[in-house]
C-alpha cells in the first residue's frame, strides 16, 4: 500500500513539474534550469520560483524584494510576503512559510493543485460537459473512465480527424493519443503512458492535462445551457418556430412550384416505359447493394467468429499427470456442446467466454478424480478413467457445477434454475479402448460417439454396463442422489450389438427430464436428415405465406399505379391554378399562425387562473382537514366522558338497589315489632295465616283476665325471644348482603374498567384508521394530480402531432 501510494505521488509530481516548467518558460527572469520529481520541493524552499510562477499565471508583478542573505528568518519573511501576494489574487491558502521552508511535500503539492484549479482548470463541470459533447460519451469522472486510453483517442480524433487504433493494447492507444496531441494539436505531453498503465494515475493529473485541451479548443463542440423557464414557454416558442418554419417552407414551396410551372416538365414528356425502366434499374441496384451489405456483414461476422474460435481449434494437448488408461476395462467420458455452430454464429464473444469456463471446469474436475484428458476436437472433450465410479462421479459433478457456473447473460436470461448455461451433453461408457497417436480407438470409442451424438443439452447418457460397474463400488448414499431413467435397448451398427441406454441426473437437476421429447437414437446423418426435414416443412409454410403476400403486393402495386396516374392528372390541373392560389394559401397560413398564438395566450391565462383556483381549493381542503382532526379529537373526548357517565350511572343503580333491599328489610322488622302476632321468619304462608286467625279468636273469646294476662305475658316473652333471634338473623343477613353487594360492586367495577379500556383501545384504533384514511386520501390526491399532469402532457403531445400532420 505504501509503495503504491509513494509511486502515485511520484507520478503526480511528474505531471505538476511539467506544468510548472511549461508556465515558467514564459517568464523573462532567471528560473532553475530543470525541475523534476527529485528537486520538486527544493526549488520552492526560497520562495523565488513560487513568486515567478504566480506572476506568470496572474499576469501581474509584485514589488517584493529578494532577501540579501539566505538567513532562515529573512527567507521565511520573504516567503510570507509571497504567500500574501498569492492571497491577493483571490485565493484562500492553508499553507504557511514554515511548510514551504521545511519542504513539506504534501502541503506544497496542495498549493500547486490550488494554482492549477485557479488558473488552468477553472470550472470542472464545464470541462466535463464540453468533453461529453465532443466525444459523444457519458463521461462520469476524470480517473477510471480514462485509464483504458479510449477516451483520449476519441478526444484527439474529434479535434484532429485522425483515425485512432482503438483495437490495440492500452499502452499503444495512450502513446498514440499523447504523441498526436503534442504533434498535431500542440498539447504538451505532461502524462506518460507508463504511469497510466502502471496504475499511478489520479484525477488531478488527468484534469490538469485535459484542461489544456479545453482552454485551447473550448470553442469547438460547446453547447449553451438553456435557461430554466416555465415549462409551457419553451413549448409555445417551439410551436411558434415550427409554424414560422412551416410558413417559410410553404413560401419556398410555392416559389419552387411557380418556377417549376414556368419550366418545361421534362419528366412528364418521357415515356412511361423509360420511367418504369429507371425505377426498375434503381430497385435492382438497391437490392444488389442491400445484398452486398448482407454479404459483407456475414463475412465480417465469419472473420470475427474465426478469430475467436481459432484458440479453441488449435489447442495443444494437455500435460497429464497419469498415462492414458487402456485395455478391456476403460471408462470413457465424452463432453460436448449441443448446436455449438449456431451458438458461435449467434454471439461469438459470449460463446468464447462460455466455452473457456466450460473447459476449465471440466479439466479441474477431471484432475480431482484422477482422469486422463485426450486432445480436444473443436468443442468435444474426451476423458479416460481407470475406475468406473470415478468416471460416473466426474460426469454427475460436471453437470451440477456447469449449472451453478456464472455464465454470460446470454446463457442465463429466461432459463429455468435447473437448466442454465451452455447446453452441455455428457456420455459415459465402459469397455475396450486403446490410445493411439493422441486418440482413443476401439469398440468403447464407437459406442460412446453414438451416445454423444444422440444426447440432448443438459443430459447424461450412459450404458447399463457402465452403470452397473460404477454403482458396485460407490457408497449407497452417493448412488441414491443420482436419478436415472431407462430409455430402452438400441442397436449399434458400429459394433453389431444392442446396448441398454440410461439417462441420469444429479438429484438437484432431476426436473430436466420433463423438458425433453421422446428419445431417438439417431446417427449424426439421421439427425441432420431430421433437421432438414423440419426446415423443409418450415420453408414450405413460408412459401405459402409468401404467395399470399405476393398477391397482396400485386394488388397494392396496381392501386399505386392508378394513384400515380391520378396524381399526374392532378399535377397538370393544379399547375394552371397554382399562381392564383399561392397568395390565398399564404394568407390562410399566416391567419392560422395568428390564431394559434392567440389561442396559446388564452390557454396560458386559463392555466394561471386554474392554478390559482387549485391553490385556493388546496387551502380550503387543508382547513377542512384541520377542522376534521379537531372534531375527531372532540368526539374521542366525548366518547370517554359518555363511558365514564355510564359507569357512574351503573354504580348508582347498584347502590339504589342495595338501599331498597335494606329499606324493605327494615320495614319488615318495624312491622313485626308493631304486630303482636309477628310473622315468624322462615315460616310458611299457611302457618302465618293460622297464627293470625288464632290471635283473632283469642281476642273474641271471653277468658279469665288472669289467665289471659299470664298467657299474654308468656307470649310476649316468647315474642321478644323471637324478635331477638330475628334481629340476630337480620344482622347476620345484612353482613352477608353487604359482603355480597361489595363483591358484586367490585365485579361490576372491574367489568366497567375492562369495558372502558376496550373502548379506549377501540377509539385509538379508530383514530389510527382515521389517520391512515387521511394519509391514503392525500396519496390519492397526489396520484390524481400526477395523472392529470400526464393527461395534460399526453393531450399536448397529441395536439403537437396533429399540428405536425
């Protein structure tokens, strides 16, 4: 990190020293013979170079006297005066005389950059806008966008007209741009191609260099920024200009027509056959030109495709760590890309990138399972394994990793998650094979080539023999994650024997099997015949549709011929009337222009009035919303008060009920004291009736007064005892009633408190809902306003299109 930082600072110093030397060369006074990165801070130590540089840049002179000696105090005083002179040039400095005398490299670099910004660069955004217009590119910065040298080449091309070498290496592009900028445009080369290619390049260096281009050629390609005005004003002005241009165009047209009427119409004198011959020749030339363009395009595409395919066609044999497995028990795996030729034709760049990743993935997995790679034939790769389980594991893992690979966007867009990337086909077989002259031969090779030609993209095909040998030695848990489908038994002509073919996938890719049609074990020739048959059917269908189009075209040509005759007749008739109608048309056009201007002014007034009304309506709506919020708060307060009143009313009702029960109890006690024959507590109605009747008979009967007195005394004592018992029972009952009433009141109070809390929660919920509704209403209003604006823009666009028509 520190090494890179030091090298970047050194590169920045080289740029700044070249800029300083360039400016000091304009001074008539003595300056150091050479300023470079080694003595960069030393030349500023006495302040003399800094003063001369500022005088040259500001086109002014100072009366600061050079110190007679090199004493530190005198030199620092001189530097202080120089810095004050710099600040007088409307510059704010953070550097001090101590920093310059002490050779503080960072502070001195900052001071030079401040001078560059002030006198060389100016406004950074103006340079950026000028460059965007000149090179017609969306430039975002002054460092990363320029590192590849393309923008420098385009800048020099725009100013000099030279053709840049855009297809070459970065260093070549940079050297071409810098050398031609100096020789053809007079821009000194203050940046070196070596620094840029080494990465020692920053925004300051780039901006300093580009500012030379801007200061010298800013009159080329500069666009004036439009003033910000009302949106409708530019539209109206453009409309008026269009109408004025239309009027001028009509005048020119009328003049041309008048001149044409005076001249002999040579074209009308020519025969119809000559005109048709010219049209036919023109059409023939046009068709030939279009055909040649297509041929040139195809040739350029073919050349580009061959350049990209060349590295894959001339691949050298890989150095294997093991010898080629041979014998009666060799497991061969062939990997290929389905329809590779069409993929090359479609997008050669993406195919080259994808194929490179495809082959590197296959080689990495092959090494993992100790396999042998035979020489590559175009896109086809052949691998040999001495162990059948290793071959099966290689094939399954390869399809899994190819699906998870980061492919170019061409092979990812619109694909299923289990079917991404190149359409790779894999075939696996075990049998007798030999490795002769860099190729595998033998029965196993003939079988596996038939398998790979029949395989479809994303599929692994293997024989039952190879599968059986592989699963015998593989662990059961690995075999269980491989899904297989039996495709049937097929005859192989090359070995005159049938083979049983299996389709296998990793468990995560088992959904691929649903994408394939019925399996056909075809040879490459049979496959081509099937494809040609399908193409022939498609061509026949296209031929039928072309016949229909041809009939329609003939009808259109007939109509066009009739229309041409009508137009010719109309031209002859209108030539005679043209001179009289030109003036009327011009007057009508001018009247239409005036009417449109008046209409535009009226629309502008209506727009202002509508805007004012809309603002007033918005204020009223805001006031109403505020009142609605106040009413909502008052309603919430009233609800809580009503709930409190209801609770108090229920409490009073319970208290009244309790008092009534207590009053009834006391009434009964009072009556029992007044009546001698008090009804006994807890006795039945019949017993109380008998008691009352006995008392009445006692009063009516004539009994001895003494006996009567004794009986009365006895009865009174009994009644007093009963009254005492009743009082005790009443007190006991009263206590129980009080406890019961208190429990009921507590229960009611808790229920009321619970109801009150639920009501409050409900009110809060209603408030939130109300606020949410208000927010949604505001959002709906905003949406409506946006829709209205869109509709207005759409109407204006439609009006403009109608006017243009």
